[in-house]
C-alpha cells in the first residue's frame, strides 16, 4: 500500500539505488543492439564545482531527452564526466596548503604538488557528480570520464602533436589576458568586467584648484582605474599648418605610456592633416623616445581629442594598430604587473598602480598634465583572482583557429548542425568569421603539460613523449642532447574540445565511437558557444571528419523571481540542493522544465517549486485513490475496447496528451511538454475524470465498475510514462504499486515503452463530456464572481434547449448537481427574471440568484473592484508609456509592470462579465 503522504526524501535515494542495481542507464545494452543509437555528452562540470541552478536546468533538460528516447526504445548513451579545471583546481589546493600552513608549491616542487592535486581529486572530485545523481540524472555512470584520465590524456597528446605537425599549432609572441596574481594567461571566459568610476577632477591652470598629489593618492586608493588622464605629448619639431607644439592624448592607464611607440589620428581628421602630411613625430615624455604620428581609422575623431596613444604591448586594439604600421612592441611590465627594465630607471620595480600615481605627478611637474576627469567604464578582472587583468605581450602557444573554423562554419551553413533556437546561429557565425588565434598555453602546473622539449639552442621538438622528442632532436643535431620540457600546460578548453570523441575511446577505434559518434544533441548555455561549442565543432570535424552533434539546444539563464541574475553579492542565489531537500528533486526538475521556454530566461521562485511539489502530491493522492478503489494494472487491457462513455472520453484525452507531450519534446519545447502533461494530470484526470467516475465505482453495475477500474489503472500508467522524463522518482515509485497485492512488479518504468496511441479519440464523446465539464465550470465561476455562499444550493434553468440536450442534461443530472452544488435542473421556454446567464457553446443556462445574494450590493461591489483595477491599470499604462521608465528601469521592473498590466486586464474582463450577468438578471 502507498503511504498516506508523499515523502520524496524517503523515496528518491531508494529509487536511485534500484536504477543503479538494474544498470538501467547503461549505454550499449545487449537487448538494444539493433536499436537506433541516441547519445549526449554532458557538459563536464569543473571537478571543483558544486551543483548550482544552471547545472540543475542544464542536466534536467538533458535527462528529459535521455529518458524520453530510452523509453522510445533507443540505445541511449548519456556520457558523464568532469573537467580538471586547471586554474580553479590549482587554486583550491594551494589555498588548502596555505590553511594547513604547509610549504607553498614552488617550495615542494612540481611533482609533489601534482601528487597533492590528484589526492584532492580522489577525495573531493566526485562531489558534483553525486549531486547530479540526487537530481536524477540518468547518465551511464559506469563510463565516467575525467579530462586528465589516461585515455583522454592520450587523446590530448595525439591532437597536439598532429596539429603541430600540420602547422596548425605554433608558438608566437602576442597579447594575452594576463593574471598577475596567478601569473598565467587566462581565457576571455575567465575575465569579468567590473564597473569603475573615479571621483577626482582637475584642470591645469586653475588657480583655485592646484594639483594635489595627496588627493590623487586617495582617489586612486578608492578606485585605481576610474580616471581619464589627458597628457600633452610635445612634437619633435614645429609643423607648418598646425598651431600647437604638442598633441593631447588621453588614457586610463598612465603607466603604459612608457611603452608607447606611436600616436594615432583618423586619416580624415582635418585637425591633424598637417601632422600626417609632414610625417610628424612626438617626443615621448619621461622616456625621450621619438615616436611617429600615424593615420589609422581606429582613432575616433568624435571621441576626446581624436588622438590616441598606441601601446602595442599593452592593449589589444593597439597591438593590431601597431602591426598595421610596424610600430615597436615595448613591454614595460613584468609577470607581477610591476614596471620592468624597459621602463626608465626611476619607475623600475614599482607596482603598476604606484607607478600610475608617480607618472601623473611627474607629468604635472613637467607641465604636460592637461586635466584629470572621472570616467565610468568597465575594467577586466580575473574571475578567481579578483585582480585587474593586464593585456601582456608574451610567448605563448596558439592554434590557427581561422583555418579550423572554415569547415565548422560550413557545417552550420549547410545544416549539418542546427541551433535551437535558430537565432543563436548568428552569434556563432559572428564569432567564427572573426576568429582570432586561440591561445592554448597556461602558466600553471595542474593540467596537460605541453608535449614540447627544447634543445640547447632553444629549438623546439614536439612529440607524444620524451623518447620520441629525443629521437627527433638526435636527428636534428646529429647527436644526443639534453632537452628541457616546456613547463606550461594546456588551456582546459583544449581537452574539453575533444570531449565528444575522446570520451568514447579515440584515438582507438572503439565500438562506442562507431556507434555513438556523432552525438545526437548538445544541451548547453549560450555563454560557452565560443569557448566550447565552436571548438568542439573545429576539433570534431578535423579529426573525425564529422560534426560532433546534429543539434545544439541553447537554454537560457535561471534568474530570481524578479528577473535579476543570481549572485552572492545580491544575496539572491537559490541553492538547488536546498530546494531538493525541502520539496524533492521531482518538484525542482518539473519547475525548471515547465519554465524553460525557448529564448526566455527563467524567473525562479520557491513558490513555483512548492506549487509543483503540490502537483506531485496531487498525483500521489490520485494513485492512492486508484489503489483504494482496486484499480490495478491489467496486462491484457485494450483501450480500444472500452464501452463506457467516460472511459472512452479519458482514453481519447490520454491519446491527445501523449501526442502533445511527444511533439513538444521532439521540438525541444520543454515548457509546452510539461504544460501539456500538467494540464492533463491535474485539469483532466484528477479534477474531472476521477470526480465523474465516483458514482460508477460505488454503484451496482459490476461490468461498468470493472471496466472503469481497468481504465483508471491504464490511464494512470500512461500518465506515469509521460511524466517520467520530468519527474522520474515519484513516477517510478507509483509504477511499482500499480499491481495487485502479491503480484510481481513489472520492469522498471525507466525502461518501459513510451505511449504511442492512435485511434482512441472520439469527437462526439469529447463534445458530450466537454459540454458537461464546461457547464459545471461556468456555474462554479458565476458562484465565485457573485459571492454565492459555498454551502448554498441554487437551481439551474436550461431555457429553450433541444430534446437531445435535455436528454443529456438528465443523463448527467446527478453529476452536474453534485459538482456544481445545484438544488435542481429544470427546462423552461425562457430564462426567469433575476437570473445570471451563462453560455456554453450553443446552450444558454440561467441561475436564478434573487434571494440567494443581494443583487444591488453585489453590483456595487463589482463596480468598486472594476474601478480600482482600472485605476491600477492606468498607472501601469502611464509607466509603460514613459520612455524614461522603459529605457532606464531595470529590465525585470519593466517586465513586472507588463505582467501586472496583463493581470489587471484579465481581472477587469472577468468582473465586467459578472456585471453584465447581473444587468441581464435585473
């Protein structure tokens, strides 16, 4: 027997253990050897990670697809695993060592440090995968992979050497995002933009506001990056046609001026035409170096003075300008972001922000500081180090991404891979068609060490191991020499790019690779289209000669209930595991799926999760009702043979629901699928069918009772199947109870057959039961609108209806009266005076309310409520008509106002209909 109350905390771990014992999620099951394969690779979470709401959404949607296709008979492989997360993992272990007051990594050396990281991984690295299991993820857990396991490491080495030998990997001196705290290059994804705004304003020549070095120091301490400094760069010599002996440039990073090698102006800027024509140069202050003034369209004539300082070694845009004009690349910072030997002697060794302050003061002393003004802009910071990132010129390893991108672009153009929603293809193309060389080296210890060795003269030898590298070196030098291995490791995204095929055994020719590659679909967020999707496309096409996935489903963000992005600083982060503890995994999963409309962010609230927990409880109670009424699964039940009208109606409704859910999942419309099954379970099966059949289950017609019991059990079985991808735990538990006492349970629901129903719907029966349902619903609505007391029984008059409808009304009189709380049903030629009128299709019905409610007072109440709603609606309209509100208010506030407007319009419409009924009754 089912327990009286639904207890997810008791059910979920037990059900998961049953799935594990049965190896229910194993890909390549022998009995499905001839089945169509379906495969998904999980976006590997960081091994340091803990489940957040983005993971919960992403993995819920993947699981819906996998459970759906598994039940459709496909051979499903959902490949799990974790990413070694280079910088994040190294940081965790280093912090742990510091807390334990152990020697740092440089003291103990690389080998011992790596041993410590592996020990940490073995102890703590499975946390997030165990959390995914709690969510119900039906991965093939026997195939768990790790981006640094032996097989994947073998794939990484082979790919690196192969691309190097093909000229697609090379070493170059270019700008990178440099993290001075961790002393490594980082990817764009590891850079966060932080708002910065200064507070100091100063202008040269203002007698009332002399330069104040102390005030500058305080302002820089508050925000080192929030000021724009305007400097005068003296011309090397006077130029005819130009009326000044200097040119003004502006910068937020004065310390970089020591590495300037040019000044750029727009070629069409008439103010500087004479300087360009004369080939003018400026004498760089504090340094004395002569640098050219060049014409380049990068300079914006409308911005500032229209002249910009060019520092190729410290700015990404300047780097490109420098290449176009062959300007010198002068690096004035070291790996700690302190001034190096290329800076003038007084500044060497200074921290960049200390140097910034001193350079501004020195420029003022020279009379070359024109003004300082606060500016609002964003400054790049390391997402983990929280320090300002420097564009830094250094030797790094690169992939020729532009060459690899060509087939990846074509594959999406010809629909070999499609994006859902399709608009994300535009984002993909924009990035791929403007792709830059991919920096793949990181100055870390944890990761795949680059397989490159250097000879005595610095010549590089790339090979899969040191033995092969030595063989190449011996061939090159004609003798054996000592080699030194490159200390850098590969970008984490390099190994992740191989994930779809490396996890299946490549470079070996495995059965899994043959069967499950290319994968069927990738489910991921929009933020890693560039970093992961594009790179998997490039690597998959290059090494496998096929796209890695046929479809890419891009889901939106999970925000808080007001539409704000979740963040610790705002205090609005919702922990999925806390919600699972409180409401159960099924409730959270269903909430996320029900709100996952394509292209629309999810506004998550605990109330929504609680509401879907109540939905699970409703299903539980319906199953208990079935169990108590002896509605048990009949193996030979055939829904096409049912004779009772109500039973024929529900099997037809079940067919429609199955079709809607199936079509919606196939189209990746998860919210529509969840909405369809929710409406069917609660709005059709529980609220109507179970209520309508109660007299049958307690009546004396044994034949009708037996058929109805079997139909209830069959319908509940179909519900459990349709709901299983969304709510796997409760459905699996209820499935096990849909048998006669003592009977052996069927196979797991997770491995049962998806409903494929056809030919069950009957339009005539749908119309008949639909009429009953709508009539009862309308009567209930009028009772609510008119404040009819719940206990009061009222008469129903059906004026001027056909004999056929009269017969139908008599046939369902007991049901209508019971569910609508009616005193009687009568048939008259016309509606009586003082009756509220209802229209159901072609049927007019009247509810005489005189004497039941005070009609005059009710009219006043309704008009007061309409007036208040209209007043509130006017306020919403005024807000939305105000361009300043729409432009300046937070997007979530604007959306909230629009939602309130729609809600008020619905209220006014409903109340106005009630007023019309009362007017007609009067």
